[in-house]
C-alpha cells in the first residue's frame, strides 16, 4: 500500500468517505427490506393468513434494527458538511441545504410518525390502518432518499442557480430545476432499485440459512419466492436505470466515464471493456504505453451505452484534456488549460469586484464563471480522477448485477427443490456480502469518479475544505472509525441473534 497522505484535503475526504460508506451499509437494506415487508403485509391483509403476519413481523424486526443504525450514521454525515467542508457550505449552502431541509422536515417526520404505529400498532390498529402505517414508513424512507440524492445529484450536475458576487454565494433561482433535474431522477431510480436488489438478496440469503439448518422451512420457501420475484424485477429495473445513468454521465461528466472505462483516447464506435487488467503505475494524464495488460471488449459497447448509437463519439481522458471535440451543445469543447485560464480570470474578477463596485469586473466574472472552479487547479493532470478504483469498481458493480439476475431467475426456476442442494444454499447465503460489495462499488464509481470536484466544474475539493489542522481531522477520523465499527459490529450481533431466534412457531 502507498503511504497515507496526511494533508488536510485527503484526510477530510477520507473522513467523509468513511462516514458515507458506513452509512451506506444500512441505507439500502432499509429501502429494500422495507418494501418486501410491505408486500408481505399486503398479502396478509388480503388473505387473512397469520402465516404472512408472522413473516412480516420477522422481517420488520430486522428492518427496525437496521433503521436505527442508519439514522445514527446519517446525522453525523450531515454535520461534516459544516465541520470539514465549511467553504463548500458557505459557497452553495443556500442550494444544497434546501433539499436536506425538506428531507429533515418532511420525510424524516413522516418516518418518525408512522414507524411508531407500525411497530406498536399491531394490536391497536385495524389491519388496513396498520398496513397503511407500514407503507407510509417505507414511503418516508424512500422520500428521504429522494431529497438526499437530489442534493448529491446537484453536486454532480449543478443547475437552477446563479452566483451572487456581493455575497460570494451561489443562490437558488429555480427549485424545480434542482429537485427534478434529469440526473437527480435517474440517480434516485438507480439507487433505489439497486437497494431493492440488496434487500431481496438479504432475504433469500437468510432464508437459505434456515433451509441449511432445516428450520422454518415453509417460512423460508415463501420468503425466497417473494424476494426472488421482487429481486428479479428490481434487477431488470436497475439495468435500465443504470443505462440511463451511463448516458447522463457521458453528457455531463465525460471524465468520470473515461476513468470508469480506462479510456485514454476516445473516438467513434468505442468498445466497452467487459473485463480487463490495468498496468500498474500508469500516468493517466499522459501514459507512455497501452495502459492495459489485457482486456476483453464488447465492440461499440461504450458508444451504445453513452450515446445510444454504435457510431457515437466518446471522448477519452486525452480528448477531454486537449479539447477540440464537439460537445453536447454542438460547439467545440475547450481544453483544460483554456478552462483554467478562464477560471483564473473569474477568480481575479471576483476579487476585484469585492474590492469595490466594479461593473467591468462583475461582467468578466459572469462571462468566465462557468469555469470558476478550474482557476483553483494547478495543472490539467488534476482533472483526472483515480482511474484504478473507478475502473475496477465499475466492473464489480456490473458483473455482480448480472449475477443477481441469474440468481433470482434460478431460484424461481428451481422453486422448493433448492432445499435439496446444500452447496447452492451456501452460495445464496454468501451472496449477501456480494450485494453489499456491489452497492458500495457503485458509490465508489459515483464519488471517486468525479474527483477532484466537490461541485462538478465549479468548486474543487481544495477550495471547499475547512481551515482546520490536519491533526484534528486525523483524530476525528479514527474516533469515527472506531465508533462506526462498533455500531456495525453491534448491528451484526443483534441481527444474527434475531435471525438465530427465527420467526414465531406458527411459521415453522
């Protein structure tokens, strides 16, 4: 391993990444398991069979354990914007804070209100009223994810804003553009459907453990069938939303796509690397040799993914740095050096406008503001994100996504016969950590692939970070690492104990 960089920026990034990745351990299971228990309770209300009530209550218990842990890590994550990224919060707080405020005021209160009725209202509410409470709890959790993903998507594709040179803040001018941007819609759909997949894998994995132990077999078979149907549908939806996400990235974040593909020089009819091994130590801003040791390509696959045309043009890292190719607006793209020059002019004009009311400076700022963030960069090479983790994470995500489709289809095909094949049951059980690996890999592609930007094209990390000592960030990093690991271990112990206890005897 390379030595850890102890600079303020890298430690601040590491702390935020640590918090986000621990938080994301809990969120997808909440979204996926929540909908499965809603479906089971709906069957209970329609049929009146106590079997389905017992099944619902069991998965609801695991949902509750996981939900509590997710809330704890999520609160810390939001506080870090103010502690570690105060320049970012000042620069765009009026915009970024709006969806987070809606999430806290509306979605969180929706969850908090109905989750109590869901857990404690079984004997106090009618069946349909309790079912409504369950659906509203899960709707609240999904609604919460919507607003958080709106905020994240705005960082990837900033819209609906204007920069005010007097306050040195970006201000929202169109809430609908922020809340309903195509990037936000696609990211929400892809994230939620992939979370449904994880929830389904969790249910079939736990159920397979019961079959291996010869316990609660009727409950296990019923849960596998519900989760496999749900998971297969969710997997196919994830593929569709993933394709649209690729189109969005190609339009708005071409450097991320180039990094995910290890594409240095693009062109027309570019192939998609299905499998590949990168050469170590490559300088991706100017490689002196072919960066691949070996690769297996799907002809024209990347052009189809990015442009929906086998002959579509896809720029590589070199093309993006040098510019000159035709962009989405039909105009030649500027080189990185030109963008940095214009960004420098914007920064100088902002300083001049702050020194006194200078109309010419304000006009220069407005003309060059689209490249404001580039002015903080020292060289074009800084625009190239870490290619290796982005490239391999993308492949892990896609390959495992294909595996899950095959898994759910196979479970539906064999039905109850799966109980005869212990090696298959073990493989299904071991698919649970693979689902988490795929989910985390997706976020690595999304967040590592957009470096060095805190806000795409407008604010790099070096200008977004708080003025803190690196030592203080290191200290809190290790404190959070210990805290989150303890929370994770606690959840695992509680979940394993709950699973070991199993559902009530009625479902055995």
